[in-house]
């Protein structure tokens, strides 16, 4: 499939934005200006001011002398870039690959997208009319190359121009050299030599053009003619596993959203199954008619490509979607995928444990209702120091490298950091007989220990710990330790580190 690109030129980007914010300025001449070498220089001109003869680069004082009643507003250097970024993200509903082209344009890679609107003309007409409805005056063109589309959109005579496949070179020939996006010194040199159209120098040898105008000139010419590939930087990197569903009519009902989700899942899961993949996270994006974006996300405990299971997870999120005037485009993408083993459909002879598909689906539903942070899985780690002896694992498919230690009891709940306690012992090196924790005194009835755990000297420095398992008069069991050897001048050297069931 031949690649096709669309270029959109906002002829009055920042001033149109100002009129949208302040409609009373629509019939008033005004400009934006920035300080430049000790004077205020015009950086943007409204449509009314341009009709009065105001041009870019003119001094603000000169502009006021030419046009009485001209209003001057302070510009911001980053304003155009922010506006283009916002408009580009809105245009993602027309193509997944959208890039900004400073200072006043957008580039869309529309390969394989236009058939959803019928023809390329219908596609571009809908895009331009929607932007006009927002308040932006634009001109747009579609061609085989970015350079040709940009040149025709800026220097063509029509608001919408469609250049047929392989006809971009012919469309470029009558345009001025500025249509090639050349630097101003190069344009001045071309003008002095009498080259007013691209066709005037297109047949000159490349070596002569390189000597006269430099390598950058030849690069722009080759890019526009399709002899050199031009790379754009999209606002959002397209996810490999992504499905799009444009709607003939805006979707406003829960039932309509459910149908859209199911269709997207059918297409996405079919691709995942063919490639032996399963998703771990999925994001549904809905583009509303009013320009707002609705997003919901789901996550799974292991790679999944079962339509019904994934639909149930999204079903829990539908209530948080606000369609307002209606959603015109749904996009489902899987940012995180993993290899997926085929699920055995026969009945198990025994308990499959963590490999049980029903267990996985249950955990996914619980995570959807309570949040993914409510479910934890821990595996033993190759450390003796208690804080490092376990690790948190998010995947059910992760395997442990070592077995859980069962020779010595460990608390069910281990505190993230040991908390100091006040302890009384009959003899300094003896187990405690009473301790106070959070203003509550616990009288100890049973004690087991000590168990000495040396610090892992290759990771950090410090003293060893002597751990005791103690049980108070209420039957509660705690894991206490004394830090280092007893010393008469030490205080608060006892700590609580965990609780037993």
C-alpha cells in the first residue's frame, strides 16, 4: 500500500485561538508581539489585521501607525507549540500517527485510514470542517510525501487539495521555492537568480545545485519528490496491538459502549491468539464529540486473550465512562503483552494451583473492583536479612528460585521498618518479661529464642540482631529483637518487627 500523508496549515493559529477565547475580537484588528532587539516585533496577525496590511516581523509601533485601533497582545514563545500539541492529540481520532510541524502545521500519516470515511476528499473535508467548527481557519492537502502535502497546503489555491497517487511531482512544479521548506538565505539566493518556481531549477544537475545551495537544499527537494524518506516524530507512539472502531453515529448508551468493547476485543484477541500472546494491561479510549477523551484501563495477573473474561473486566469500568454528546471513535490498545501458553480445556485430575484459569479470572475481577494494589503475591528471596528475605511479585507465572524457609518460624505480617519498643528484662541478656508498644503494655508469658541474624556485610554495615518470639497474656505473638550486644549506656535498642497469626 502506497503511503499517504495529510498536511494541515493553520494560517492564523494563535489569533484564531484568541478569538475563540474572546469572541468580541472577531471583527477587531489585533496582533501578538514579542520583544526583539529593543522593540516589540509582530509574531502573529489576525485575519482582520492582515487585511489592513499588517505583516509578520513588523514593529508593533509601525503596525499601530498603519492601522488605527490595532490592539497588541503579549505573545508567549511556547504558545504555538502547546496549541499544536493539543490539536494534534485531537486529530488522533483521524490517524494514530500525528506530528506537529512548527510553527503552524500538523502532519498526519493517513495510510489505510481514509476508507473509514469513504474517500480521501470526504476524509479531509470532515477534518477541515470540524476544525472550522472549533474556530480555526485551515488549508489542507493530501499527497504521497510530506513535503508535497506541506507545500500544496501552504501555497495551493484551494482549501482542500487531493494530489493523486504518483502525481506529487507535477503538483510541486508550479509552486514557489518556499514550498520546499527552505531557509530564508537560500530563498533570497534563488530569487536573485530568477528561480521563482520549482520547475525553473528542477532539471539542473544535483552537483550544481549542491555547490550553489548546499546539502540541506537537496535534502528538502528529495524529500518532497519522494526520493528521500522523511521521518516524523508522532505525538503518541502507536502501540503494536491496537484496534480502532469509528462510529457512524455517536454512541451515548451503555449498550452501545458494550457492543463497541466486544467488537474491539474480538479483533484484538484474534490477533493476540495468532501470535501466541496475551495482554497484561489494556486501555480503552473514547473520543467524544465535544473533544474530550474518556479512558479506562484494566490489568490481568497473567497474559490473557479470552474475550469473555476481558469483557467482564471492562464491564466493571463502563459506569465511569461519560459519553456526554456521544463517542465517535473507540480505540483499544494493549501496551503490555506477554507470551501466552495455550489453556488446556480438559478437566484437571488434581488441583492446578496458580495455573487455574478460574483463579486468575477471579483475581482479575477483584483487582478491577478493589484496585490492583489490594492483591499481593510474595516469593522468597536469596537473603537472610528479614527485610530482604521476601520480594513482591506481580505475575502469577513467576517461579521461585528457592523454597520458603520452614525450619524457623517467621511472622505472617512483617513491618516495613522495625519500630522501637520499651522492654524490661530481669537480666540484660535475658528475654524480655514486659514491653510497651504504642502506649500499651504487654506482659510476656512465653518466649522462644534468641535467634541471631547477622547483617549482610557486603550490602550494608551495622550490628547483628537477636530475635525472640514472645506471647503475651492475651495470646498475641510478636517478633522482637535486640540490636547488637547489650551495653549499659544504650537505650531503645529493642524493636518490634512483626506479628504472628
